[in-house]
């Protein structure tokens, strides 16, 4: 719609959705490591005893499989009720991955890009350093990420 406000969730305005980690409104300037955050986060989780992370994309629920048991974290769902699932689109997924790796998207924006690309869940294997993305019909795409020292 011409002249309509940009899409936000639950009354958030643009400034609320684009904040720096400090909570201040974003400046548009990103730290050089931003976008390469997965290897660092994954290594920190691995060192803390997490073996795998599984994300149910439409519900935005993350399951951490640890040496001490499983832990679930519920994010804000991307949809409610009954919705159609987009067909798996590898090109759109790779575009979402590259945008995130370049630091151009926040984590919620990345998850939304996965959903729009037909990804219904993904699995991060912290020991193998791989992330596999799955579509509803069994299509999948796997990428490796580099090991890092923290």
C-alpha cells in the first residue's frame, strides 16, 4: 500500500526493531565481526556443553541439546493459526544467509528470511560445525562454518 507504515510486529516502531546490543537505537554502523557471529556463538555454546541447536522456524523455538539435558527457548512465533508453507527455495535461503553473514540483518530478520525461503527447521551440529536447513518436503541445504578461538 502506498503511504503505509513499514511492517512491524506488535506495535514496534522502526527504532525499536533496530537497536544496538546496548539497547540504543541503531546507528547503521556495524561491528566488523557482526554477521560472522555464528562461529563465535556456536563455539561458546559448544564449550558450555551444547552439542546441537535445533530451530523450529515458524514457531521460532530453539532446542539446545546439552550434556545435561535438553533446554527449549521460545521466541516470538513468525505465524499463528494455519498458514501455507512456502516451497523450499535454495537461492532465497542462500541470499538470506549471505545477508546475515554480511551483517545486514538481525537474527529475527534472518529467521524470517529462512521462513520465506521455505525453511521449516534447521539443525546446528556444534561438533561438526555445520548448519543444515530443511524444507517441509525433505529438501535440505548444509553449510559449514569455521572454527574460532574464544
